[in-house]
C-alpha cells in the first residue's frame, strides 16, 4: 500500500474505507462468480453484484474523484485508495466495469453537463449497467473501419449496423457506440454516441457462445434505432478522438481485469506446482520431471517479473519513457495467463482432456477452461499483435504499420 | 523486513547512476570501445597471448569517483552504499560494455564483506586504496559451486600453502589480488593471494568475449601469511553462499544495461535502414521482436532491483530474488543478442558493426554463475521443501 504517501485527508479516508469494507463485506454466494465481471451472465450474480456496487457507492468508495455535481465524491486521489482497500479486503468486483472504466471518463471528458447529470449517478450506483459498442464483424483490430451507420434525421439520428464482443449487453441499459457518419474519411467519418439498449425498438441483443461453450458476451444488432442528437458526444466527425479517450482507459481496465489483483496470477502459478506434484508422468510425479520443473519456473519468473515491473513503474528514477511500462501491462498478463494455463494442461496430461462436469477433471477442469478463456484476453481490447504495434510505435518510435 | 516500494532507489542512487552514465559516455563510449578491443580481429583472436586491454588512467578515475568503494562497508573505509546503488552502477557498466576490472572487483568486494575477519578487512582496505581484485573459486568443470574449488590449502601456523588450479577467473590479468577458494580436506577456506606471489602462474584463456580477459591460475606451493586468510577452512562456504546473491545480481544488472544498448541500437537501425520502400521497423516481423526485447529487458531489470533490494533489507529472500533475476536476465541477454545481430541483417554479421561486441559480452555473462536453466533448477529445488 502507498499508505505512507497519503495526505491526512487521504489517510482518514483509507481508515474509513478499510473499516467499512471489513464491516460490510458481503457473504459469498453459493454459486461461484465468474473470473471477470464482464463475464457475468446469471441474474443471481447480477443482482448480488449490483447491490454490492450500490452499497459501495453510497459508502463513498465509488466515483470518489468525480465532481460532486455529477454524483461523485469531489475528492482527489481517493479512488486509488478505495480500490487498493477493496483489493486488500477481498471484496467482490464492481460489476459496472465498462461504465466505470470507459463510459464514465468518456462522458466526463466529452459530454454536456446535462448528459453528465443524467448518466453518471445511476452508472456509479449500478442502477444502470453500461456496455461498449466498438468492435464489429469487419472492424476488430482495425477499429476505425467501423461501419455501423448513424444518419441524421431532424433532431434525431438513425442507427443501423452490427456490434460484436459486447460484454454485459444482456443487462445493459446503455451503450457507448462508435458510428460512421461519413464515408469520405476513415477517421473523420466517425461520430460517438450514447444509445439506449434495454427495451429499445430496433435493438436486438444476442448472446454469443465462447469457445468454452459458455455465454460470456453478445452481439447487438441495430435496425433503424432512433436516438436524439442530445446523445451525441463531442462534434460530428470527432468520434475517433473520443474513442481514444475510451481506449486509454480500457487497456488499463483490461489489465486490471486480467490481473484480478495479483491474486489470480499467484493462485495460478502456485496451482501449477500443486498440480505437478499430483500428476504422474513417466513413473514419477510430473514435478520430478526436470523439463516440467523448468517450464513451471519459467512461468514463475515471468509472474514475479511482472509484479516487480509494476512496482518499478512507480519509481521515477528507474523508468525511461512514461508509457513504456503501462503499455506492456495488458500484453504481459494476457500472454502469461495463457501460457500458464497451457502448461497446466500439459502437466495434467491425459487428464487435461476432462472438461466441466467430469468428476475426474483435475481442479474442476480449471486448466482447459482457463486456457480456452485466455484467448479472450489476448484478443480483447487490442490483440497482442496490436499491443506490440502500439509499443513499437509509441515507445520505440518505429514507423507506423498501416 | 519488508522491501520498500521504491527498492530503496532514492536521490543518492539516482545521482550516482546518472553521473556514471555520463562519465562512461564521455570516457568509455562506443568509439573508444571499438578502438580498444575490436579494431583488429587478428589481435583480438590470434595474438600469441590473448589481449587483456586495460586502461590504467580510466581505472584511476573510477577509483577517484569512489566506484570501487561503494560496496565496501563504512567500517572498512568504504561508502557502504546500498546494493541498489551497486546494481545501478553495474547496469551502466553493462550499457557501456565496460572494459575494466570494475565488475570483478565489485564481486570480490561483496564476497569479502561477508567475512568478518581481519584478513577480509585488510583486503577491503586494499580495494579502497584502489587495488582491483577477482574471485578465483571455479573448478575445471566450470562449477562455481562453493564446495568444489580446484585448489587445496595446507594450513600452517604462519598461514597457508596453496596448490592446484582454479579456472574461469574473470579479468585475471587486471587485478592485484585474488580471493581464492581452497579446500583443506572437505573444508573450504578463502584466501587472499597476490597476483605476483611466487608460484602463481596465470594462464590466459582464449575467449569469445572481447570486453574482458579470463584465465586459469595454477598455484604451486604458494605460501601466504595468516593475515591473508579471509575465512579459515570450514568457514569459506558460508561466506560464498551469503555473497552469491550479490554476484548474480551484479552480473544480471550488467546484462540489463547491455540489453538496453542492444535494444536502442537495433531500434535506431530499424528506423534508419530502408528496404521495400520502408524503414524496416515498419514491418511487424522486425517491430515485434524489438518489442519483445524491450519486454524482456523490463522484466529482468525489475527483478534485478528487487534482488538488490532484498540483499539490502530482506536477506532471507535474497537468494530467491537473485536467481529469479539471473534467470530472467540470462534469457533476455541471449534473446536480445540474437535479435540484435539478426535484425541488423547483413551488416550485423560483420566485424565492423559494433553489435558483436555486446553480443559476446552478453553470451559470456549469460553463463557466468549459471544460466537461466541452472537458476530455475535451483529455484525449483526451493519448492521441494514447500508443501
């Protein structure tokens, strides 16, 4: 914790947060929550998590640093503390992640005061869940290729198109959406809106089934959906700049989601050692196999390296370029979790074939399940390939790939 | 004691690092490096006696700057700075591919300071006075494991007599004295032996790396006085075990600095060199490996500072962190070296392109005190006892 650097006000807030979280930590549900909030699909989980976020908001632990007039706490440097204390207390995650990490900062930067007053308080309280409409079947890594159209009609806009990878859309009241308003220029032809999703004429939300066989995200179809011009963020043609604000926050959020704090990672690596000590291989345990031991240690070196990297990111004297470490986060955590799960499957050997519902599957089929799921993280929020482009271009200054 | 969040890397450490970087850029830049060790391939690899390039003037300046006394405790006349400061200096030495007994003297210093003997203190005082020193602890098998040096010591009333051959001694021809591990029966002791003592013969090795010299050293009835006993027979192994995390950390830090040079140099080339109408860094087949170099350097460097910090404040975890750091840095060094030559293309394969100098230093350091595979094997052993 950075408790030492807290101002007196921040220290007092930290005490409050710590005490409140200890006293109000909710009892766990009988069914296990998914690994990440964006994967919540059951109504039971949604209700539990929405209630929890609302309580946190009422206790002043959500939106602490947003202006008071828009429902925030009006403080500075409090959210970091609240998040640290939530992590330390091991409380459930906040369900409205896309709202908090992407929609809210974007609306705050680019929205009118009227929109801020209308949208932010219920977003903070999880009374209204948000989702994000960027990716399309033909615009993934090349996001600026979005084709979902918005056509002006008097004081309204008419939306038509197809968004995919839309997490939480089945619960969502609202979506931040990137639309094409002109074909004259790829980037300047984009405009950014907020659109209603729930109970909206012309909007169809269809769950997409992941390679795990589970529901986790959705596609959203727009057919002549009418929204008022007041739901536009920033100027017509400025959608790409607004989207950059969102993405700036998304990558950090994806990294946080992937990391789940350091706990997921530590649990995963410790799990590899335990698994290897149980599984048989060539007449001994897998742990007794020098090659397996080395592979596990490679993962442990990377995991500890990442922890120390984040630590170093805050030491001014030991960083060269301000974005060099932050821009690595999502790439590192996603590839590490993927490699760790893949290794878990190798160690499990024949047992890696056993999937959910099979009583003999080691660790409840966690290894094949998390390996399959890991591709969600290496693809979402900018694929690993795009992350490497960004690092090469923005940090190393290499020529931009087209 | 828990580690401080900032690794203990404060203003003093940063000032030292920044001034070291500037000093080495001014006094041991790439032009100087090329001129001193790589101007002629015949001389580098075919001289009757392998070269041991040594710049006495540069050494004197570094002594004057206090670099050799950083790791010496204040009680022995040094400045007793933190290990993070030593790591930062080693990183700069690596960035410059520094040709100097500085690193080897730091390794010897970190060993001597773990022995609470008059002999050790006397040796540290000599280092403070500007003398260079090297560890001589590795046997003919290349095993630097403390239990098995290739030298025996016969302890007498007046001191000890050493016989045998120790191998893989770094910068052997640039130092005034060696810290020698020698066995009496099964007991390991540590002894200071001056390079010019009768009976000491230094046999230079022909090595790939151009930025250092290496030798095996024969001791024939080499007699030393009791004042040069650093650790009496039976106490040497503990001293080496305690010092080992510092060796790994220093060498890993050197590799991080050199790795960063490889990254920056290769990146600059990828920005400038044009093929197929684009700077080659435009192509992802070049761009992505450069990013992978950066990612590996950043991992290794973070682990190096964690290891240095552990040595300073959390000695119980020092071995674990140091092995993590050396494992990461060794693999990083191998990767960055390979990519630095490959991505330079045709010119990268020639003697005139500087990348081979760093390539060779990195490959040498990769193996020194055990490569990544070795460190990970030791790390795995630590999990055997844990449930």
